[in-house]
C-alpha cells in the first residue's frame, strides 16, 4: 500500500529503525517516480513519509544517497525475479516465457520502480549508471549461463544472445505499458514477446549431457 499524506504516520510517531527506513524508501519512490530525481525535493519526501527533514537526514545524508538506496532495492528486485524465472523449470521454452513475464510483471507494478532503473533522469551520474548497467549485466549473465550450458555456445556467444533477450524483454514491456492499449493485456503481450524470443533461441539445439 502506497504512502499518501492521509495515510502517512503522524509526525512524532516512533518506528523501529528498519521499519522507518522502509517507510522512507517507499515515500521516496513515490516522489522520485512522479517527479524524477531533479525535481524531487527532500521536503516533499519528508512530507510524504510524515517525518521531519532531520529524521530523513538521520537515515540518508542526502538526496543522492536516498536515490541510490532506492535504486539498489529496485535493481535487486528485477535481478532476483529473472533468476527465479530461470530456476522455475528445466523446460527451456517455459524458461524463456518465465523470463519475459518477469520483466512485464516488474514494469507493470503500480509503484513504478522500473522507471528508476530503465528511465532514470540521472544516468549521467556514475553511481547511477553503474547500477543501471548492473541490471542488464546480471540478468544477461543469468540467462547466458543457461544458454551456454544447454546450447554448448561459448561465454561470449551466449552473452550476446542473453543481452538481446534481456533488451527485448525490458523494451517491449515498457512499450506495452506506455501504449496503454486496452485490447492487449499484459499476459497477451508477454506471451507474444516470449513466442518471438523462443522462435529465435530454439534454433540453437540443446546439447546432450
């Protein structure tokens, strides 16, 4: 449930440190997603969380620190989802579908965390760029391991295919969300992309153990 001025805890209410940090990150995500990094203000985040600015600064020394902490959480979430999708079955067609659906699920999340990762307005900041690149790298590496093991391709060959798969998944998911086409559901869109991806990747025969 998102934090709004009406539902935010009253100023002065005490929370355990970890609970307060989670509350601040949730409020910050809403502000950053809505306004972007540059237009977001620590005052707005504090107000959204129902705390004073000194409380906010006790947990995060500055706006960039808060943004990076939130970005780490968002990046970890999609990487974990992709890894889980790949582990969910030994059937490669289903693996491809599960991976594509993981990206669509992430992008379709109402909280909009994907915008911090794939549509950040702060990619000129080295620390942000490194985290954004880590998503592509980590997701591609996870896919590459499966491709290499099953198709007998080299690490370099497998990574090219894996990066292509990851790029297809995230770009098509973002396009689907932005198009807001009521005749094409999330499930249908993800299935279409998974079908296209599978038709390509299945051309590399599975090796026998």
